[in-house]
């Protein structure tokens, strides 16, 4: 049960309302909330008044709460706003992930965490659930004393000895969560349970002083404890994995090194603390960049810090994504493409260019696989994806926003010509649009202001007109994935004068690299930055992979070198083997068995290794090893890990006798793990299995 208090109606709107003598209808996004009552009080009224409201259908993933403010109240010339209290119960919707004690590390207490991106938080609280709408917020959570709450905003509670100290709850505060007129006559079952004694509860409070979009509001409640991992960072998790988490994110000051590198490159970190919360395996993402409190998957707790680049990515979101946010989910690449660029600049500063380049090689391979999975004509392989009315933004999630967006930002950096100047522009960009939401045109205008020689005839007005007239003409001009992925890594020198066939000038209209092509043409990007620095690490991995594939299961000379490599080198070797498994010749079972026996791949605790290995086993149709595939899928709910493996199971060729053991495994495994998966992951896997007729 919950109460939402909103203060709305800025002065300009208040003046318009006063002129008409009536206050407007307020419309808020909701989904699967049980609303009991709504009250309204203007800034000039002494008491709140109950007002009519209704919840109306909107889409398959949302409803609208309409509050008839004008029926009960009138505005005066001195009205500066009004306060709306919505009394409701939440918990049935997809924003809330409830874990029973057996699903937690400690196995004793239940656990709750929320996930707001893209538009799930409408099932947690009424809001304007768009990345274009930002607000400050304050939340107080009352709950059992055995639990601790953390939220994505500065907490007012003290932390002593790794424990959050909850404040006492008084009876009046608790009673204020109930609607003034009492509960509805027949509330939904479980929606409004009896109030517990105040002495059994304590309160955790968070205050976000800066405006953020609704999707960046998050909370988690459970048996949580914290450990210090830096001068401005803690990691929170269940006690049973705290020591591992503290080492993973605190050893060699890993988290603070990423933060400090980001500040050196892109300007001050604006959010105060940077804490982490390690969640349960059902968390659907590697990380979620909730301000001040990044949520991460326990798959990162490998014991060698090999997957902490995820933390670098979430830290980079502190500038691009959180501070400056895409105004619409159509241009999700404004969040993720820029963040991939910032992440790789941060990791290059901390870990060196060769390792970062090797990670970029892996990212480029993910982009290639994305193009193969969807097909180069699919609208999801455009940077600006179609989001017509009624389309759930989560359904258009695609690697292209990350790696295709990274390619475009890298192109802009290359055309700027000077890395220091480009970094300076990034600082200007994130400062100018701090705590704001932007469109591509906002970003382009800022870029051209910093690099005026590239602007030419581009203007906001002409761009808007051109995009309206020309965007659709690019939809049927897909770019194929090149056989040699390095083919698009050479960028011709910028000509002294850039002019297109229509006489337009400037970088936006450069033939072959038009901004319109970047945003609206599907398929492979016109440019992907060179990765030559990776060669010193990738060449040994490629050579050893070739030696394994050339044998008949014998362990090649130099095989032991693998165990001393960086994790990204090991993943590179497995990427080569995975590519071979997808060819008609595939990979012989004897080779796979020898690889597994030598490196323990089926039992690896590194999820990136497990991902590649499981796909390889499926594509090679190595059925005796399928139990390893089942075990891997049962160990993680991360979207990035489970989706490719299920795609492989669906795509696997039939056995020699015509049977489809991989397809059967897909159905059986989905049935088994579905109760542990987040709603977004269930929806994605349904979209993979249903067209193949494999839904249970």
C-alpha cells in the first residue's frame, strides 16, 4: 500500500487556470495499481478535497489515471500549484520483482527490488512515465525491522557497521497512508492488508533533489548489509555474499578509479555518492544505472574483477543517460551509444588501450550477431527505431542502440579531429543539458556549436523539415554486414568542402555518411572505429583457437597459456570457436570435449564464458553436454545471457534422425525457469519461442 503526493501546475499554467476559473484534468500513467482514493488541495486551500477519478485503458502495458481536478476546485490569481494525493496499492505489476526466501542468498527473508526502465514504474507509482518528463522526489518506506531499504537517491538514514538504521514509525504517520474516507467497500484481495503495529516497523527515507525521469526511481528491500569500496562508494547486498562483493568492486580501488577517470575526462560527478547493490540472479540486466545506487547482477562476482567494465558503463551513465537523457525511447542510442563511448574512454584510462580495444572487438561481434538475428532490413537495426502508439519500448531493445550508437559517436569524435577537444565538448554537452532530456537535434546543435567549421547549412529548422520529408526514404536502404568487419574502420579524410546533391553543406550531409543515413537506414553502420590496438591480445587467442580447431581433439601445444590470459582474451578464443560452430562444418565433439576437459568451461563461474560455451554446444549439436546449457540458463536471469542461448536452441539444426532435442530443451527449460525470470525477460523469450511454436 502506498500514498503518492504530487505538487503540480507551474506558475504559467496556474495563471491560465486562474483566467478560466477552473483547474485542469490531471492525467497520469498507471498500470496494475489498485487506486482507492484521490484528494486535491490547491496552494490557497486549507484542506484537501476528494475528487472524482477513473482508470482507463491505454495500451497493453499501461493505463491512464484521470483526476477530475476541476470538478471540485477552482483556481484564484494567487494559486501557484496544487497537491494531489493518490492512495493506492502496488505490487502486481512488472516494476516489482518479489523473491521468496528460497530465491535469496540467505534463504530466510523475502526480497523486493524494482526495475523501472523503460516504462515499468507506472506499475509502482502514478507518474508521467516518459524520459522527457523529469521531477524531484522524496520517498519514505515503512517496513519490518528485519529488513533494510535502499533507494536511487541520497538516503537520510545513517549507516552504522554496514547496517542501515531505520527511523521509528508513529501511529499517525502510518494512518496517513490510508485514504481519509476509508478503504473502498470491496478492495482487491491483498491490496490493503491490515496496518501492523508501529513498533514492528521502521522507516527509510530518500530525497532526490535533482529532477530525474520516472524510470530512474528504484528501491530494494531485504536483508541488506553494506561494505565500503571507496571514499564515496559502498556495495550493498545480502550478508552471504558481501565479502565477495566488497573484493570485486573495492580491490585496488576499482570503483573509485573508474569514477576518477570519468571526472578527469568528462567533468565533475554530479550525484554525490556512488553506491552499488548486488541483486539476485533474476535481475534482468548486467547493471541498471539508478542514480546514486547502481543495481548489478551477481554474475559480476567472478572473483577476478574481469567483468567490472559493467560498473564503468553504469558510472558513465552518470553523465549520459542520467544527467542528460534521451527525450524519447525512439532514440535510446543517445543514452547507450554515448555511454559506450564514455565507458571505453574510462576503461582505456584505467586498464589501457589494448584491453579496451579487445572489448570493443567483442562489442562489434555483438553488433554483427544482432544484425544476423534480426536481419539487416529490420527496423530495429536503425538507430532511430519506430515506436508507434501502443508499442512497448522494451520490445524494441536491441544491441544496435549500444554498438551502432557507439559507432556514430565515434564517427563524430573522428570528424572533430582532436580527442581532447571532443572530450571538452562532451563536458559542455552534459553541462548545458544537465538534468534535461534531449533529442538528436539538441545534440547536433551543441556539437556544431563546438565545431562550427562542420555545421555548414545545418540548422534545427531545416533538419526538422528534412527529417520529416526524407527519413522514410532511407528505410529501404539497408547496409549489409561486411565479410571483413574492418572494412568500415577506415574513414576517408574530410574534404575541404562537403556538399550533397541538393546543395546542402556541412558534415550532416556528407555523402555516404549522412546523418539521415546514420539515424534512419537499417543495417551495418557506415563507420565503426578501428580496433588495431587489440591485435597484441587477440592474435595469440586467434592462433590458439585455430590450433584447437585444426586438431581432432588433441590438446595443442601452448594450450596452458589460456589460464594466464585476461578474461577478454579467453572470451576471444571462445568467440572464434563459436563462429566455427555456426559453419556447416561446425566443431567436432572430440574437440569440444577436449576444450571442456582442459579449461573447465561447463563449470566456469564467468557468465561471459558460459554464454559463449553454451551457444557453441548448441550450434555444434553436442547433445551429451546439454545439461551444462540447462544449468547455465537456470543460473542467471540476465537478458543478455539467456536470449542468445534460447535463440541458438531455436535455430539449431535437427539431429540426423530428424528429431529436435535443442527445441525440446528450449521448451522444457523455459517452463522450468520462468517463475524466476523478470517480466521483461519472459516477454523477450516469448517473442523468441512463440514464432517457432515452442511455447509450453
